[in-house]
C-alpha cells in the first residue's frame, strides 16, 4: 500500500489508455490515528487472479483537498454540477 505524500504535474507525454477496471474506496483510520481515503483498483478480467486488489493507495485530508483542486482544474464543469454519477 502506498500513502500519497505529494501530487505533481507530469510533463512527459501521456501513455495510451490502459484497460478498464473497477475501484473500491473506504474511509479508514490508520495506525497513526489519522483518517484516510483508501482506493483499491482491481485487475482486469484477463488477470490471473480476477477480483484481487491490484493497486492500493491512501491519502489524508490534505492530499484529498489537493486532489479535489486538481480534479476541478481538469474538469471545470464539475464545480457547478451534481456529483451523483451522471
């Protein structure tokens, strides 16, 4: 598991799109007593262990705020729309 400590803009050229997957989330309290948003992605249907967590990351409130700002910059329409899925 990785705990995000910093976001930065990557100026290298973007890679082509990857396969799609699902992402589970939880709000957890870490061993340090802090609250984290935990995201777990799962391997594609072609993976040997289908349904097994693949990447697991956590972010604290500070990093979640930064990610919110990044998302709002990338998708300006989100600021004025509902966040109910569609």
